[in-house]
C-alpha cells in the first residue's frame, strides 16, 4: 500500500489504484450511524402503525356511539 501524502486515514493500492480508508474509528462510527438510522426508521414504522390502529379503533367507537344515539332517538328518548 502506498501512503498518500498529507493523509493518515487513507492509502492507495498500487495494483488497482484504489484509495482505501484505514480509519477504523470512522468505519465504526459509520456502521453505528447506519444502525441508528435503521432503528429510527423501524421505530417510525411502528409508531405509524400504532397511530393508524388507534385511528381505526376511534372510528369504530364513533360509529358505535352514533348507532347507540340513533337507537335512543328512534325509541323516543
């Protein structure tokens, strides 16, 4: 591997010319960041599903209330 002048975090592969990061701390930080983003995405999906479920249940409750109130009005109460 060839050292790139002025850089301690990357080297150059002499055969392919590829620039390779050798900064393990940056790699660990990137992996952790990706995990955190995935976790946040999963949490958002869960929260969205929970909210939609609550909305459906609330709609069902409202419909039941309308039916109850309608039957009470039909009975002359």
